[in-house]
């Protein structure tokens, strides 16, 4: 509604594609040709591989094609430990390079990702860095104290304990296992630290088997505000986020100290030693 009413744009809704970018690219192109062939557009904005058919078979009613680059398949190969995944990702890297080189412009969210991608793909396409942002969340001390008590009672942890929060999809690349091992170390040291893991994913059952007694898995939570207010720090040891994760940005907006990998946040969000620390995603100690 915002884009169509305020920004004079059109948002193209396509069927669910099971997370497959190639299927999404096909659906988007077909829908665009069928639904919008009679309209003229100055700019078409695509997201990585979803722009593939648009740059290969440019619609005559589109002026420029701009592509947002975030967390490329080349970066996924680097972090993947499965040989079969590396084999499957290589053709996607080749297709991605075609998109990046044939687009009229590229948008990056961080300077670090722009440097990395332009070097790896040898891109000369005009590009710009547009950092993501989030408004700071106003908090009163009274309301925060009340929420902290309510949340601790809800999840069954002592009122004076510290809560370490994770929000995100439970997949191997998020590397939540490092956080669980760290909490296990704190539990052995008899320290009052508890972990809250919010999210669903294929890795959940494995992580629950690894988790010590001071960790609570809450599944998918539609509104995470109360948990962000109740937490004492936010942790994301991910190994592939393209330099910025929306969950880290949201946690920063709530004023939470951040313990995250360099992949999850660059200098636009995290200033090491000021509002958090850049951590080794594999070092639980």
C-alpha cells in the first residue's frame, strides 16, 4: 500500500516458490509480461537472481533495471561445509554474475559487501551503497522493568538473571550452536545466564539436542518486542549474512548490546567496543 499510494510504484506479488530464486525469477518475469506489458516503467527493481530473465530478455516497456545485491551465492559457497551444496551453488554463481554485469545499476547495503562482491565478480556496473536503517525504539524504565519481570516469569527463569537473545531462522549458517556451547560454559560456571532462541527452521531439532538446561526455544513469535525489551544482549554468530542482518539492526534499535560476527554486522551498525563486539562465530569461549 505504501509503495503504490505514496511512492507511485507497483509491487508484483507472485506465487510461493519454496525459497527457490530461479523459480521466483521465472514467475516474476511471466507475471510482469502478462500483467504489465501495456504500462511503461522508468525503473524495474529486482533482487539478485530474480532479475535474471529481465536482464537476458529485457522488456521493451522498462527503462533501467536495478538489482539489489545481498548475501550472494559465492558467499554461501564459502560458508558451506557440504561438497554437494558447493557443486549446486556454482551454476548459481555463474548466473548471478550475468545478472550483476548486465544490470544498469547495483544497490548494496554495506560498503564491505560492495568491496567483496565487485572484487569477486569483477563487476564494473555502476553501484551505490544504501545502508538499511531502523528507528530507535523509545523505552521507559518503568515499562521495561515490568516487561522484564513478565517475560522471565513466562519462560521460567529467575527474575535477576541475564537473558541472551537470538532471533532468526534456525539454519546451519546462523551457527546458533556456538551460542549454545557458550551458554553451556556459563551454566557450568553457575552463572545466571539464560538463552532465548526465537525462530523456526530445519536445524531446530539438532539444536534442541545440543542445548543445555539454561536455553529456551520459543519457536516463531509474530511480535518480538517484549523479548527485545526483556533481553540483556543480542547474539548472532552467523557465517553468511552479507554484512548486515535485519535482526541485528532491530536489536540495535532497542539499544541492546550486540555480540555478532562480522558477517552479521559491519561498521554501519556495530562499532566494536562501543555498542557491542565483533566475535569469532566458531569460538564459544
